[in-house]
């Protein structure tokens, strides 16, 4: 028996057939394991290019058991770290240029800060956010205490280098993935921030093991076949650049109001909010970047939310990681990430990147499907 009967729409459009067939064969829920898989079991998921979560898979790690604000400050006392800074928490994301209205791929402003200064800022900010959300008199706006969002996120194997003092609490590799893939991780990256940061929908050429240490991470996942619905566009690169001095503690600074985004007013609201920030957007020289522009959580229409006519056929997988949980995020899966903080006001995670296998048919087939879609989109104007 055939696994999928094409709809009337899909009979006329092979891309819809592809998406509907995938959806019929793959649930929009995630496989949940309660114990670590063997290397062979893990390899089966890699072969299927399907994610899974291991509840409590890292519960025994020293970092999960012992890390808190006090212990992190003690270990990294006097250490300077790289800090990413954006006006509203939207680093590495599509943003309209305030001067040309052109959509750009904007990276964060980066600067060195003492770890204790950075941590105090994000904690004070999270406390101010919580206090504001509990205020029944709050208006229909969200306020960003301190006027900017900071997080530590260098994706350059920062755990054994920049955060080497913390590395004894984190395994250098995950045994089941190291054995199955016959390689050490290309990078082990530590992430520290609060609930204001949101990672825009994107994909990576890595087999990724993501481990939650403190707080929660919320993932919206879509498979590689979702390319047709993510609104990929080739964007010029740019970067936020701070205009003035570094903001003081959020508890002492003036709050900057960014209007909530609502329906057709999205662009105007974002632009009005950005004008209040002390950041410029500076275009960079170099190659343009192909990047997804669709937000799977947008309440806007397809046209207003940068979607395509195929976006409604994409069925995202949603999963929240609790402390001690592990997520296998397969290569080329689109993912949008947000987080919730612990009671102390921070979120900490670590991920292990293994370079994907470019041999065989998977990589060429994904590129072929993408190229066919881009050609069809260009043909239709």
C-alpha cells in the first residue's frame, strides 16, 4: 500500500507532494528516550535524519549538578569573555536596514566584558523583566531594561579555550556520537544568556548534540525538506555597532520600550523600536548569505511574515529541554531557539558539533531539491 495519496494541490505541484509525503511518514512530534542510546541506535537516527531527546541524559554531569551563579562567578573571577550585544535580542537574523529598508543578515555587536559584569547584567535584566510582567498595570509594550540584550555565544569551540576553567565539569565528547561518527567533536560551544535572546530560524552543516545545563531551551524544528517554506533569500551581511558607552546595570538605567509586534504593523513596530536603540547597522564587505526569513511562530499572514505558498505545508516539531536533557539535532534541520531562565535568572547550555557526512546522496539531494525550488520561485516571479 502506498504511504501517501497526493491531494489535488500536490498532484499539480511536486513540492507540495514532497512536503505532504514527508508529513505523512514522519510525525510532527519528537522521539523521547529515557536512557542514552548505543552508538548503533544513534546511527539509526543519523541515517534517518530524525531528531530525538534524551530526558535526563546529562543529569549526572557535574555542571548540571553543581553550576549556579555563585559557582560560575567563583571559577571565572577576573576573567574577560566575548559578549554578543543586540538592541532587542535578535542576533544573526534578518533585519531591515533603517536607511534603505533592504533586508540584511545582521550579526551582533561584540565586545569584551568581565564575566561577572556580564552575568550581573543579564541577571538584573531578567529580574526586571519578571517584575514588569507581574505588574498588572503594564501597557501593551515590552520593555528592555538596559536598552540592549547580551549573551555569550561564540561558536568557535569556546569551551576548551575561552571557558577552559569550566571545561572539567563538561565531558569533552558524547560517547555514543563520538563512536558512531568515528570523530571527536569539531567544536564544543558554551551558551549563556537570559530569556530575551532569540535565535532566528536557520540550519547548520553539523550533527549537533545539545545539552541543557541551567534553565530551559525551546526549539522549533523543521526538516531539510522544509526549504520551500522558509522563505530563503540571499542577504547582504551586516553587523550591529554600538553608538555610545556600554549601558550600566538594567536596574539603574532607563528602560527602553519596544512596541509589541502585531499583525500588519510588524515592520513599523520593529523600526520604531530600533530607532530608540543606541546601535547602528553597518553593512559588511564580502559574500552575501542565503538565509531563512520565515518565522514559524509569526501570527502574521504568509506575505507579511516572509513565508511562501508552501509554508502552511511545513509541520514543525516543538520540544523544550529541561535541565539535564539532551537533544540530537540532525544536520541541515532548520531550528529557531528561545529560552527560559532558572530562578537565578540565567540560562546555560552546551552543544557538540560533528561535521556532517558530505559523501553519499544526502547532501547533493538536499541541494538539488533546494535548487529546483529556487528555480521554480524565480520562474513564478
